C-alpha cells in the first residue's frame, strides 16, 4: 500500500465527514457530553415558546387596559375585587414557585423522595390557587357580573381566565412528571422535561404579578 493511500483523507472544510473512519459522519458529543448540549437546546427552544405565550398575554393585557373603563353602567373593579382573596392567591402561587425550584434542586441531587414531595407541594399550592380563582369567578357571576355584563368584565375574564387555564395545564404537567420520574428515574430526557416544566411554572408566576398589578391593584384605586 502506498503512503498516499495509507494517509487519512483530508477534510479542510470540515463538512461533517470523519477522515479516520471512512465515510461515516462525525457525531458531535455522542456520549455523556451530548446530554448537556441537548439540555441547552431544549431550554432555548422552550424559551421561544414562552416568548410566544407572553406575546399572547400582552394582547390580553392591552385589551384589558383599553376596556377597563367600559363598564356599561355596571360594577367596576372597585366594587367587585377583594384584595384579601387576591393576596391569598398570590401567596399560594409564589410559594408554589419556590417549591418548584426546590423540586429542581432535589432532582439535580437525584433525590427521589424530596423531588416527589416538592412537586406534590407545588401541585397542591397551584390547585389551591386555581380553586380560589374559580370561587372568585363563581361569586362574580352570582352577582350578575359575568363576562357578558360589560366589555370590562369580558376583558377581565379573558385575561385572568387564560392564566387560570395555563395553571390547570401546569397541574396536569406536574402530575405527569411525578409519574415519569417515579417510573423512569432521573434520565436525561426526564430532566429536560422537568427543566421545561420549571420554566413554564415560573413564567406563570411572572404573568400573575402583572395581573395582580394591572387588574387588581389598579382596579381598586
């Protein structure tokens, strides 16, 4: 065999071929190092989804800001909103976000017990928040202040209700993650899903702070 034939073929442009392994493509980070790279990619992609979701909420906020005074002679936020109930809702959601962060730390430590406990606490606090929100909606409608009463109430139910639907979806996601972690352990794909769940839950907390400020605090002035 000649020296030219024995020498590895050069790939000066790095077009994805491995000169030492014939025509097989180069697999970047194909072993344990592949997981962190994929985790970053998944997290980045989920942030794009969250940004699109925040844009949707921005449209609801804009609609509410325009219609907040359009009560059509009906009750306004000053007559309808009760800040003591809203304060309890806020406390539940903020505490659930803290518990969600604790679940992430427990999962990083590969503690099955504390991960499940933290996710369970997150779900129970979120469920309490959602129950109070549904109670508020029911109370408003019993007073004749449903979404069909005025443009203001339509915008209110649309904005706050959309956030509530997201919380409900998050609760289903939490239950699914608890089952997957219990059945499959802390595999890399499970950890990536937990990362996305954490980002989603924290984003709901941020949106709620906006709802608290724009809808409730400004509404009772």
